[in-house]
């Protein structure tokens, strides 16, 4: 049985409140990371065809064909304000999908895959919007600073987060007024702004908290009859979305409250974990159309 248990442990990191991070080097050996649940694949750069598409930003390095599909290649060094290298000097592409957009991040090399508890991740979006967390990783027996970059901020900087008035007018067909509250937990400033604009447009009573711990505190203050719906991100400091959903769905008093996951981590593994916990729906982060139809469904 021990073999099965250890596999269970590896794949159920959320129950132990850990995040698995893919740690890598940028062009000049700065150490960065991304949550492994956001990654579809690691691709060797020289094995894909890259079209050098002219753009008005150095951040977009071209279009790669990966598994027969066009993928926008991002030069993280350029976005982070670091000196860039030739595309061919980046050995790997971290291939991800955010809200139906396929993105590949050019990196110099992989370093490790590490597990970190939420206590080991220092939240630092307040000081730099391009950074979600910092933590320390072992490199040749030394603790080195590692930065988890903020993918949502990157997408917004590229103009891919569509939260303008036109989009809201297009998808928010009519107000969704409810006397009860919709509560949300979201640690990304970009995504909080999108949610806030959406709720105001839909005329919904709402409160948004920066992490899951503050949300749970508020839920316990309010009691179940005052809450219409809970929307939670997954990747958050202190208390993450897995813990938020588990608390609500295993607590008899609150278990009837619908819980919707609002996340850019939409891999099958993440969906399966959340489905096992008993969540009621999934929305890709900053997807106004999905947000409206899902919230409408639960507010009747």
C-alpha cells in the first residue's frame, strides 16, 4: 500500500497545503518559478518551428507551432526588464494555456520541481505587480531567492485581459440583482479588478478578499443564509482555493452554498481535485462571458 499512498501524497498536495513549483533559470541565471498546475508541457526550443512575427513589443518573441497549434512565445526576460538573448539560446519553452490562450515562455533551463507550503511563499504583489510570491530554493546546497512571476499581470500587459466597457456591455445582458452576498477570494490585483467591474455592472452585492483565510473568516461571520455564491481562486497565500472549497463542502451548515473556481489553473488534475471536493463550477480567470453565465445560473 505504501506505493499507492506516496503517489496519493504527490498528487494531493493541496490537502497538505503545498504548491508544486517548476523552478527555472531566465537568460541570466535569475531563478524564477511557475505553479506546475499551470503547465501543459515542457518543450525543447530547437524541436519546434518558430515564426518571427513582427510585433510592437519585444515581450512577444514570435509564434511557435506546438502540437500542430500556434502558440505565442513570450520572452520573460524582456517583460521582466532583463537583457534578452537570441531565441535559440533559450533551451526550453514552458507551454501553458490561460483562458483559452496558448502561451509559451522561453527559459534558459529547468532547475527543479519543488514543493512549498503556503507558509513558505512570501506574498509580494503589493511591492511589485509582476511578482506573485518569493521563496527560497536549494541550489548546490545554498538557499537562493526564487520568484514566482505573476502570469495574470503579464497577460494584462500584453492587452489580453479584456475587461473594458465594451466587453461588459456585450456579455452582461441584464442585472443579476440578489439580496444575498456573492463572496470572492482572489490574490491577483488584475483579476480582482475584473471581478469588481463585473459585479458592479451586474448590480450584484459583493465582497472580494485577497486570500482564502480572510474569506473563510467572513463566511463564518455571516452565516450560510446571507451568502448566495462563493467564487474562489486556487493559488493564494495563507489559505488556498482547495482549502476554501474543502471547508465549505465538508461543513454541513455551509455545504449547500455553490462554490465556483475562478482560476488560470485549468489542467485536468486540478479539475479532478476540485470536482472530488464538490465544487459547482469552473471559470477561466478574467473570462467575462463565462463569469456572467455561471453567476446567472446560481443566482437564478
